[in-house]
């Protein structure tokens, strides 16, 4: 038997050098590459599933069905690195293998095995957070980045100094509330009415309406706001500070607010669902009526057939399948997209609690 080697005698040394190079390359590159690629993917998936979970809660609440929520507690990604190298040699008659051998081959591979842990949002604390009225701090935090602070105020506040502001149902709003919210939006947008906070050490502090720089046309606007709210203060161009309190009834020297709960806010958003006529006719879901003008409604959630063979709507920014229908927000509907973005922020503020995972059951799911 003849042994033919197509390489120079130095090929074993070349193989060792290549293996060493591959190993060093893997150690120095795979880790950063997996971080730069994996982090963005995980963030995108978490954001998408958070959107879908929230939309699912809105839709199921509209259909009077229970809905659960899971918070992502942690993601652990285990990386396994493998390197391999090989060469081919011919044994026997050279004519049997000439041109068919691979002189040298090498490969690098790594596997990522993520483990995701969830914390169920449930129990007494969760119910309290969903049903308790929104605090001034929470609605002001949510109002901060909004382009329409008047819109956020109208969503969060049920009453202000006795003026009613129902959004859905049969109870009509106070005739003066629409005018008030128009003036509030203008004053907030132009910086005449701002919100001040006096933080006291060891205390959460208090919030105030700070009204300043209201010369010219704003003088009459501020005077009209005070008349609508029953505020007995002289409007002479000087800075006015009005305490904001969560309280019932009228006041002639402060702002009394009654706010909605997170559950109420979800119900308001659920009123914007395009419920299929067959669901209403069958009594699966009850009709609900807006009591605010069309131009001040918050969000429109469309529906379309969602059988197993029907594809996800191509123009949806977020979509879920429920009762053989697709429920989704259209990518061209800027107002609805901004409203949904606000709701994500608001629910996040309302449910955020760094200690809630302590003592809570954690669901850990390995992902293959």
C-alpha cells in the first residue's frame, strides 16, 4: 500500500497554527459580536411583545374577559463556542482521489441558549395599582413628553373643581369642561401655565400650577379659566401659584382633582376598538358610547378577519389575534400611535415597582 501526501511535511504545524488563530479569534470576537447583535434583537422582541401584551389587555377588557400580564424579570444568554479544523489525505492509487481532496478546512461556530424569567403581575398589590386613582405625580410624568398636555389631562382627570369630565358612558360632561380644556391646552402649550413641585426632604412634596407671563391675550384667557373653575384670585399679570390637590368638590383657592385609575384609562382606550358587528349582534360584547367629540378621541383600534389562514395586517404597528379577528393599530394613524405610546409609558409608571419581584413566583423558560 502506498501513502501519498499532497502537502509538504509542514502541514501539521500549519493546522495547529490555524486552530490557535481560530481559537483566539473566537475568544476575542464572538463575545462582543454576540452582545452587539443579541442585545438589539432581545430589546426589539421585548418591545414588540410588550406592545402585543398591552393591546391584548385592552381588547380582552373591552370584551369583559380576564387578562394576565407578565413582566420580563431577566434574560440569561449562555454562549457555547466550537472550533473545528480538518484536512484530507489520500491513501492508495493517486488516480482514485486526485482533484477530490480538500487540503485544509476550518470552522467556527457558537450557540446561544437564552433563558427568560417572567414575573406574573397579579395579586393584591397589582389590583391596587390598577384600581387606585392616578396621582398628580404620575399624570404629570406622563404628560411631560407628550405633545398634547391637554389631551393627557383630559384622559387622566375625571373632575376638576366640580366640572365633570366623563369620556364614555351615559353621564354627560359639564358644558364648561370643553372650554376649560381648550384654554388649558393653549396655556400649557405656550408656557403660560406650568407645573411646579416643591420637594421637601423626607416628603414627596406638593404640586402647583404656576401661571406667569400672561400679558396681552393670555390675561383674558387666565381670567376665563379662573371663572370656569371658581378661583377667587386677582388676575393682574403677577405670578400666581395654585396648589394642586386630589380632593372632591369646589375650591376658590386651589385646584381640586379627581383622577381616573389605570383600569379606567384602559376602558377609555378600549372604547376605541372597532368591534365587529356580528359580535355586537350576538351579545358577545356590549355597545359603548363616547361622550367626547370625534376630534378629541384618543385611539382607533381596527379589526379584520383573523382566521388561521389570514395574514397579519401588513400596515399594523402592533396586532394581536383574538376571537378569529386581527385587532391592530394602523401605521398611518399618527394620533393612535402616539396614544398607544403614551399608554405604554403610563402603564409602565403605574406598575413599576423594583421590589415586586421579591417573594413573587418567577417563571423561567429555556429557549432552544
